[in-house]
C-alpha cells in the first residue's frame, strides 16, 4: 500500500470515528434531556444546551472533511457512497441535538412530575437510546437485518407520542404544563424519526440501494 493510499484510508477511519463520536454526544444529550424533565436541579438541562454547541461544531468538522476527501481524493464508488451517507447522518445527528436541547429548554420553563406522562416520555427516550446503540452495532457489523428492524421500531415511539397527545386530562389541572409535556413528546417523536433516517442512510451505504427501493 502506498503512503498516499494509507493516508487516505486513515482519513476514512477518522471520518467514521468522528461520526461515532457525534453519535455518542447525541446519545448523552437525549439521556440528560429526558432525565432533566423531572429533576429539581436545572443544571442537567443547561448541560444539554451547552453540549448542543459541541454537536454543531463537530457536524461542521465532518462536513469539511467529507468535502475535502471528495475534492482531493476522487473516491471510488463505495467510498463516495460512505461519504454521502456521512454528510446526511451528521445532519440528522445535529437535528437530534437540537431536539434534545429543545427538551432541555422545556425543563427550564417547567418541571414535569405527572407519573403517567413522565413514564411515557422516559420510555420514548429509552427506545431512542436503544435504537442508537443498535445502530452502532449494525454499522460495525454491516447488519442489514438489524438496520431494517431499527427503522420499524420508530413506530413504537410514534405510538407513545400519540398516547401522550391524546391524553384528555390536564397535568395537575395546568394546561401550560400539559402543553409543555406534549411539546417534549413531539421532540422525542422527531428524534425517533431522525434515528430512522440515519438507519436508512446506513442501509444505503451498505447495500448501495435506497431504503425506498426495499419497501
């Protein structure tokens, strides 16, 4: 292997490493954001909002690396597919970070204590976190079956969202708190959508076909 080719391979590995690091940051943001909703201490929420800036910066760095690789290395089809997927995945991660930060901002306005709603919000968050964990495994193992399963799991998050939104009673008889809880559920529903989109992009990277062509 020539020195140039070796350097190129190292750059590709660094790109994947950055993507996984971005995914890890997003994972912790979701975890802390959901946990913050019922905590007395608002520092959890503040940490999520601060981390969103790091997520934005890392997405910018990934975009710059991809553009540099495409323009300077003239990648083969498989590598180019991975780079295009990386751009889209980084964008989806950034949007997840925005949603997590929005949940944290809700905690700065209200504290949610209603057990029924809180349990469902935490379950939505747990399902999202499990999807992210399994995505990392699926990406490393190029496990198409697991990727397809992850995409289907987004429906479970959608069902919980509908359950919360369709709840007829007002939390603690407070319409403002109820509205904020429904908004938090909406952000978690969007997080599930973005994770499913990431799975679809990984499917494209591995198979060379769009997920739409599969369904």
